């Protein structure tokens, strides 16, 4: 009886350790994807800021001169 409890306890411990290891591997991959997406979004934000700055700083168009008849 005591031997069976020991094997069950050992199986639970090994299963727990394997589960933690697998979850950490899968979570690390997801973390890398999120960091890559974060860098891409920062680049997009910077490009949009530059575009807004470029549009705001354009000189105003000069009015057309009236023709004399």
C-alpha cells in the first residue's frame, strides 16, 4: 500500500515538472511573437508620425493671380 502511494506521488511530481517545462517552451515562443509584433507596431507609429509631420509642414498653396484683360 505504501509503495503504491509512493509511485503515485512520484508520477504526480514527474507529470508536474513535465507540464511546467512544456508550458514554458510554448510560452517562450509566444513571447517572441509578441515582441516582434510590438516592434512592428512601433515602426508603424513612427512612420505615421513622420507622415503627419510632413503633411502639416507643407507650404500653403499660393493663390492664382487674376488675369488682366
